């Protein structure tokens, strides 16, 4: 019986590559995207690239609880369960904005996707995940979320008030969910893909890294396919474990 996965923000960048990698492993993947046209086009392209892939579009806006509920209902009707949830959708709004000029409005916009959206999707998916024999949740975080690294003045780490704090909050969610869902056998882990050039950091005023989307999806895909006795409550980067 094939496993079932949902990837939010799956129509482009790292999300799209995660969809492709999971589909290549024989997993039925629901590609979640806000825009039906872009999401449908991504599914068509992925199916054309691999004749054996089973990728299905589901309209899903993580900031819209009704949209999330409709998407999860559709997955339940079509598959009956969910084995893998990848909370990939995320945004950054503060490129070019000095930290002192970041407003509460910046934080609200970012938290709506990076934090509240993850809670909305995760809560909606839990009933389907509980039907799986090996349920896994992967939260796409960032090295910029590490409080250990942010607090070390010797590390030349760029710090973003809205984005970094939202991903730190996501890491806290990861740890708390991992503990709360342990009895259900649901494994919850956070991962940083490293610096990968994407639409999100296209305006970055510094080098965007030389990793490809394929490089950035190696560890997320690994955590999405861990066995039933795999780890939970961990924070992995592209090369090693990242300190919280």
C-alpha cells in the first residue's frame, strides 16, 4: 500500500523538489498550493517528468482555515489517511528593512504563514495522521531560528526580526508537538535546507548560497521517510544537527 504525503507550498522551489523526491520513492503526494493555476501547472510538469509519479493538486492556503479544512477533507476522501505532512509554506517580508524599522505588521504577516499556518494545517491533519502506521511531520525551519547561534556574537549570522523569530517559534512548536504526539507515534522534526536560491530570497542583499533545491531537499526528504522507530523532536541542517 502506497504512503500518502501532503506538502504545503509545493508548487515551486524547495517545496516542489520535495514533492518530486517523495513521488520518486513511490509515495502518493498531494501538492498543496494557494493558486490553482500554478499548482495545477506544477503537477502537470512533475507528472511529465516521471511517468510513474502520483502527484495530485489540492488547493490549500495555510492562512485560510476553510481552505485547509476543504483540502484535508479531500485527502481523507481520496486516501483515507496521511502518512507524511511537510509544513513547507513560508514567507519573509523584511528584505532591505532595518531591524529598527520592522513593525508589528511585518511580524503579523510572517507569523500568519510561518507559525499560525503551521498550527492550522497540523491540527487539521492530525486525525488523518493518526490513521497511519508510521506518521511523520516535517517542519521547514531555518538556521536563522537557532537561539544558540543568534546569541553568539562571534558567529556572523544575519538576523531578521520577523523571520528569525517566527522560525524560532516554529522550532518551539516542533518540540512541543513532538512531546505531545509521541504517544500517538507521530514523529515531528524541524529541518533547515541551508541557503538555497529561491523566490523568497531573490531580493537578498547578500549571496543566496550555492546549494540547489535538490541539495536543500535531501534532509527534509530523509526525515519525511524515516521508519517508525526514527527520531522525533530534532532540528537538522543540511550538513549536521543544528543547536536549538
